[in-house]
């Protein structure tokens, strides 16, 4: 299993690798810039080389990146959409500069219109981004959401619709266990996990599962609350994660923790997951 966590980049991208190794990560997830700001300083050649060199000296096997929370490709506002597309393209190119092969992103919000039109805008903007970043080779993973507010893509059907219309081999999916549960997919038992993943395979396909976020849920099943909890401390419970740890189909897929208290808890939670 490729298990890991989201780690910070303070002090330089290379320090994220060392932090990940210290807490026992096989895979690390990072932001390539401040996720709550539009502007970012360019990545220097020295920063990129230090990051890549850190990998050669560490036991961390893989890095993935998470997109900025500001980016909304489903917005109906043209100026906001243009800004989002430009920021998205920039982040994909930052991944390429660092040698990061996978970029996970939130699909965004239809902003009071409707999901169907939001999906159409999402598809239009993703096609443009994929064309503009074709030479990077970076794959994109659309993260399934909890269904909170006007966010789109909280069902396998809606995620499939985006992938079908985009129709690009660089596009896949990131499943978040908290989001799945909050969206109404009952993964609190071993049978539930197997049933939900069988449905995912039928509607989307396991070959398009590019990443997994491992989070328990503070909200109840179907609550649509995007509130992460520490493993085994929420409404999902340990049985889900024990089942996931034994699934051969997930053995080469990067799985990252995004639980509360961050790096203070990650080492303990990674040990827990491996013990399961």
C-alpha cells in the first residue's frame, strides 16, 4: 500500500519530503503554493532540483499535488472562470516543474445555477486546460465531493458524466472516504466498502481511480457535511479502513490522510492503518 499524508511546504518544497519521511509516508501530498492566494512566486530551478534530490535520498516513493481551494471551474461568471483556468494551468505546470505526476482538484460549485450547467462549464474548462498542458504529462484527478452547498460531482453518475464528456486519458478520479460517506455512500462496514467500490467500478472503472483520501467523517451518512475526522474517531469507523487496507485493487494507488491536527497525528494514524 502507498500510504501517506498531506504535508506542508514551509521552508522549501524539499522539506515536505523530509517531513513525509519522518512521519512514515510512502506518498506525500502537497500544495504547490499557498492554497488561499491567487498569486505565487515562480518555482526556481534550484527549488525544483532540491525537491527532486530530496526524493533520491528519502524512502518516500511518490508525491501528488492538491489544487487551490480558490479555483472553481464550474462558475457561471466568465471573469472568474478565466482566472480559475489560468490558475489551474499554472498549478499543473508547477507540478511538471517539480516532477509531480498527479494533480488532485475540487470540481467547484455551480454557484446557484444547477449541476447540469455546472458540469458543462467544468467540462469546457477542463478540455481547454488539458489541451494547454498536454506537454506536461501531468494527470488530473477530479475529487468526488460531499455535496455540500452548490458543489458538483458528489455522485458517481455526475463524476462519470464529466469524465465521459472530457474523454481524455489524463483524467481520473480521487475518492475521499469522508466525502463518499457524507454524500450517502455507506462505507462503514466491510460489505458496504465492497459494494460501493463495485458500483464505482461499474459506473466509472477502477482503472480511473488515481488517488484516495483517507478521512473519517464528523458528519452522518448522507449529511453532505465536508468535515474530516481522525481515523476511527468519526461516523465511518475503523472497519472501513481495515477493509481498504486489504484490497488488492488499491495496492498501487496513492492514499493520503487529510485528517485534523495534521502532522501531529499522521505518524500515529499511519501506524494504525498499517496495523489494520
